[in-house]
C-alpha cells in the first residue's frame, strides 16, 4: 500500500517550509502566486489530499447539513432539495441526504448515522409511520439545529415548514363542488402523517359548508405512487352510484388514475372531474392537464435551509427563534381535468 503524501513531503521536495505549503494550499495572501503555483502543481502531481475532516473538527464544524426525506423518487422532494442545495452551496455547506423509505426504523438509523457524522444541522420530512421522535433528542441535547418540513412533528421544540393543508384541501374540494360534483372520492395516505390528516379535515369542512354528507366509503387510503392508480380506479368502479369527483393527494397518482379511468371509457372531466396536489411536472404533461394545488417546494427548501444555517451561525437569534411553525402560501391552479362547461 502506497504511503499517503503529506505537506511535509511536498515541502521537502520543493525546499520550502511546511507552513508555506499549508498557507499556499489554503490560498493565503502571504504566499506569492509563483510559489503557490509550484506548490499546487506538486500537490496535484503527488496526489495529495487535504484532510478536510480533521481540519473541520478542529474548527468544530463539518460544513455538512443532513437531510432525511421519506422518498427520493418524488417530484416534490426533488424540488425541495434543489432549493436547499442552492442556499447551502451559496453559504459554503454540503448536503448529506438519506431516505427513510417511509420506515420509522430506517429513519431512526438515518438519524443515528447523521449524528455520528457530526452534521452541523438536520432537516427532516418524517416517514409515514413515525409517531415517536425521541431519536432526534441527541441533536437537541447537543444544540445541533433541527428543523422539520412538509411532514412536521406536531409536538416538538423545533421549527416546522409547511403549507395550510386544511385550507388547500378545502379549496380543492370546494372547486369540485362548484363544478357540480356531489360524490367526491378523496385519496390519501395514512392519517399518521400530519399533511394527509389535515387534508382530510379540509375535505370534510368543504362538504359540511355545502351541506353534503361525509361518506367514509368515499375515502380511499393508498400509497400514492403511480402503480396505485389501477387499484384506486378498480375501487371507484365498484362504487354504486359512481362518484363524479376525485381529489388525489399527489399529481403522479392522480395522473395514473386519469389514465386508468380513460381506459375504462370514463370521460374526464365530464364523468369524473379530477384534482391533484403539488403541481408536479406530470400535471402539465397528461391529457387533460390536471387541476392541482401549487405546493412551493423549492421556496420551502430555500427558506428552511436559510433559517437552519442562520440558527447555526447565530444561535438563539434570528426570526425563527422559538417559532414552532412557518406556513407558506399555496394556491389552487385550475386546469382542464376539472373544468366542466
């Protein structure tokens, strides 16, 4: 096994002091440009690697921010991560990203790995079956900034970033009612996740204010992945009478439902008007385009990362000190999948 090159090896080769090599590699102004170039060339030639981890530990910083997401194959999560990456990169931080795959046990393992990796801060969107958040206590005890986004912890001392899911779902359901829908199916994931529990509340509120009875049989629980669309449509086809509205909690699943409804000869929106959620790219690619709720994922990622780093740089200060929840604005985007003439 070859010996790893050190700054002492480079110094000996060039006939300069190790201090000069160290300063040059850190682009210190005290070293002239000609000497810097010689040292950079020698370091490149020898395959020298700076021990950034050791240097960062001396500074009590790793410049790494941990992010735990439920799934990476999500248009919404990708948008959030893009916003986070932009801010982190601008401020000199890197992201370490892991996915819980909707598993509490995997989330616990991810949190432990992030803690042992000494991340400077942690952003989390909770897994589908997470009810206990004790696995994040070590971060709070150590004083490491911890924030939640989208799927937030309701009973936590940390800040959460989300939208008003109750109001968003109420707006979506009201829109379907305004189009003449009376029997509206609502598709969501588990009620253990705050965003879906809130959307069910919004759905119920809209029915109540329009004097339409709530029917539990019109609520379908599914994984909200593309593959679920066929099974959801099979359940809809068995309903008697047939529903005339469909409100799905994400666009990719809504698009799959539209495809399978059309295969069964059901017209969209004439027979069943459809509304999705998140304003994903797929909502603008399928025919008809999907009415949806615009969920500002990119902006959420930017805001969450800015405030986490601000808390890291100025502990106990900033606009979010002692703030439990930050609610971003969402809006209903009406397209052809729900517009009846």
